[in-house]
C-alpha cells in the first residue's frame, strides 16, 4: 500500500514543490478543494478528501475534514495490531503525513472586520488535523510551517525522519494551535470586555533568538504579541545597529514606560533597568541635557528613551561630551538627526536606533532559562 499524505493549506507557499517531492517518493496525495486545485493545476495527481470520506463538503466548507476516515487514518498506532486490523476491516487507509496550516484569523482580525467574518476565519478542521497528527507523531509526520518543507523532503529522500525531529515538528504544531487559540481568546476578551477570564493564554511569537539572557550562562529569546498594535518595544521598528540583547530589551522597555508617564518633552537614560537620569524640559534637547547631566559616570553604556521626535538639537546634546550609549528609542527622528546618529564615530556601527510611538501600555514577553 502506498504511503498517503494529506495536504490542506491556506498558505500555499512551497506546497507544489513539496507535493511533487512527496509524489516522486511514492506518496498518494489527498487534498481539500483549494489546495487540490493548486496541485492539479501543477499537473499532480490528487485524490479529493470527499473521495476518501465518501461524504461531500457541507455548510459552505465548514465541515469537510472532520470525519472518522481521516481521523482514524491519522490516529491509528501502527504498532498496535488491533488498530491496524480495525482500519483494514473498515476499509480505512493510514495517513502517514499531514501538511496543514490554518485560516489567517489574526491577520483578518487586525484588518478590523465584522464579527461574522472573524468567526468564519476560526479554523476547526485544520486544528483537529494538526493535533491528531501531532499526538501520533511517532507514526505520522506533521508539517505546519512551509519553511520546513525542504528539510522534511530531504529527510524522507534520505530514508527516514529521526524520531527527535518528528517530536520537534509535533512541538511546533502544538505551539501553533496554542498560539492560534490564544489569538481567538484575545479577540473574545475584546468583544466581551472581559479583561480577566478564569483561564488566560497568550500566543506570543518569537521575534529573535538572543545570544544569552540576563547573564552569559543563560539562554533567552524575545517574544512578541502578534495581536497587539500598541506601539512598544515589541512593535518598534529597528532603524540601525546590531540586534538587541536581553538587557537591551529590558532597558528599552523600562525607558519607554518611564518617558510615556510625561506629557511634557521628557528624556531618560536607563542602565540595568535603573534610571541614571530623568528630566522634562521646554524642548526635548533641554530635557535630554538635564537627564544626561544627572550622573556623568553611570550614563555610560546606557539606553536613551524620549517621548518626542528626535531633532538635530537633541542629537547635538546626545553627541556632546563624547559619552557612549547602547540604544535609543523615540517616536520618530528627523532625517538629518537620524543620519547624524548613524554617522557618530566610535558607535556608528554599535548604537541601536528604534522607532516606536510610546503612548499606551503594551504586552511584552521575555523568556530566560538558567
């Protein structure tokens, strides 16, 4: 019996090449409507899901993959003889690989759609397939990220996917469905006005891996809330400099929260989450000068936070006295001011420059493990 792959994807990046590789390895391709059409147009033989289930898609596609012929084919444990006999008795073929990604709920909600449109983008069947395949990862390959297609194909072409890698793909699938459900939870919290439900989950997405955590012997990564559009360190745009470190992120977060407390032009310098200087002024340049002069030694290597667009006069104060700063975050920068910061000799390649409007509370997650 040939191996069978179930392919049902919203994001169709790479799916044709992946399916072609599977077909060349002898896999039967089973697919749902839109994906099946894409593969068929590419000249690949496809078996429609409804041919497997012997049941049509109904309710405008709301029900198409929730069927025991699919679920059993995925969930049957190959080493359990009774499971395999049961499949044979019922005429159910095992499914050996599941490639699924979900309706773009987060992306649609961010566009401000009406409730009915949002509800129609809550994936049910896709989540079921992902969880079933991940639960049975020892026997079924689960691929939810198009970026993993080439590596999975390479493993299969080499003969077998290592069990450790199968477990990692399952981890990714469970993380994906958990984050997806967290996005739905966030939407309903907003719709109902219930800020603190009895159970709370957050669907953070990794922005980047960090070289180390608060200390060199710790591991760390930077996660952000993809549902949030509130200007913050997480949503700030990097304009110049190296990637952020764990301590950079912590200090930028502290600086941003501090300067957003003021309506007047305000500036601060933060080091190890402690203020070296905080000040307000008639202008941003005046505010920064006061903050800078509050502690001439501790400011070295600090993080600058301001709550106004950075102008040339402020840059003049930042560059004065030759001090060194790790990063600066501001709502915006005048073009000439930005270029002068970038060109500063001694830290032109080192200072991190971020743009983000500090005005509301935000959600930020940092993970560090000793």
